[in-house]
């Protein structure tokens, strides 16, 4: 029997879920607010042609929970939220974004939106016409623009920390890295890896993105997605949608490191986190190493400073090593170790606030 929305909310600890509909613009959106202990919930808006409304709800709930942990472990004074719009990307319009902006504004700052899959700084510009509760707007509007370079750089330094743990040296030169998904973040990550001297393989369901990446980085090699987990590789970098780390894929995997930008990479963190440990695979928790984009857009709220942002993104390297150490000390998988640190900060600050 399928669980109700309330049952899912209670299970994951959500505060609020808002359903938004506008027949004129075709807007069907879900805004999920997970936790606002540390501050307003900041998280991107994803536009995706979901198979069902239930799929969209589950995605919004899982993504918003990840944003809570992402903000907490990154030391940001922000809560976790996420929104999804159920639509084909070709349906984007000024009217849709402005109507959506009205819904965001109705939450009075409890939720702040930003870019995500299939959304852009231009879309945020439309939203900003209706609400001030939006980040990642174009630079000419005083924003920070596309957060993808910062997300990719955070993943890159997290990957280097993983290499340090596995090989005692954080160089990725000569290592075989498979990047699954070469959208904005994936392409920036490929650039860092090529510059480092890695041997990069790419795969994507979007043929145009593959062609674009090959033309941009001549040394990359395209592989078929169906053959991905049959490859011998040093690093698997999932940078598309989530749940690629499942029982079937993990059983096939031939690599010592998983470090990528995708959210919710573990299909079931309680099953597949320990399974990776059993196979001797180091997993860099997604919400830890892909936090660069959040760190970047969050900086807009206090007066944007790129140098400060890069300093904070670089801290992902040491945090990743700390997580690996806690995982070994407490004999828990790395995702559980990262969640433990995030939840401790949430509990500590909740306790502080309760005593005021």
C-alpha cells in the first residue's frame, strides 16, 4: 500500500509541503520545506517531466532533506528546502516562472529558491520579478550567476580527498574517471579532471551534451551507459539524477571511489551505504561534496564575495577526510557519518534556541 504524503513527511521529518497550481501558465509545483532550525530553507527548483505526481513528491521530499544536511554540514545558517515543477523543459515560459515566483513569495521568506536541473539564471531573473526570496540571479542583477562551477569544484576537491584516503596521494593524474552526466556541473568537473591529467570517460542520455563535451575537451572518451558498470575505473562520478548506487550497480562496480555531484545517489542509504563498505568502495557523501553551489548562492544573502566563497568550498576537502575518519572510528558507512555530523549541529542549535 502506497504511503500518504503525511506519512512520508513524518518519516523524513518535514515541516511543510506546499502544492502550487495555475491553469493559465500550466504550473504544477511542489515546494518541500524540511527543516528551518538553522534559518530559512534554501534550495533549488527542479523542472522535470516526472512519471507521476507521486514520483515528484518523493523527489521533492528526498531532495529537501538532503539540503538540510548540506547546509548543516557546510556550516551555513540555512535550512533545507527544495521545489520541483512537473513539466517538460520545453514548457518553460515567463508566465510560468512569474506565477511560481508569486507562490514562493507567499511563504514570506521561509523558502528561498535557486537554480537546479533544467533551470537557469535567466529563469531566476523572472522569479525575481515577483519575489526577493531567490538567489542565483544573473551577475548583472547583483547576483552570483550560475552556481555550477562551484558545485563542480567542490566535487573535484572531495574527489581529491577521496584519492588521498585510498592512495595516500590526492593526485588524480592518470586515474580513470567516469563522469555520468555532462550537464553544466558535469562539464565543469570534466574540465578540472582534464587539467589534473586524469583519463576521463563520459556518458549521458543527452547526445547533444556528449557531442558538446567532446568538442570542448578533445581527450575525453564516450562510453555507452549500458556498459558503465562493466568498466574497470578508478573513480565513478555520478553527476546526473539520483539512485544510481543500487544493489545491481554496486554488485558490478569495479572502482575504489565514488564521488559525484548527483543528489541522493544511494537508492537506499541504509542498504547501499553499508554495501559499498563491504565491497571496499570509498563513498564521498553527495550532500557533503556537492555543496559548492549552495555555498555560492547562500553568499548572496550576506553580500557576495567570490574569494570568500572559494575559501569555503575548499573546506570540503578537509570535511571529506573528517567524514572518512568518523566512518572508521564509529564503524558506520560514510553517509551515516555525514548525517551524524549534520544532525548534531541541528540538535545543538535547536537546544541553543530553546534556551533563549
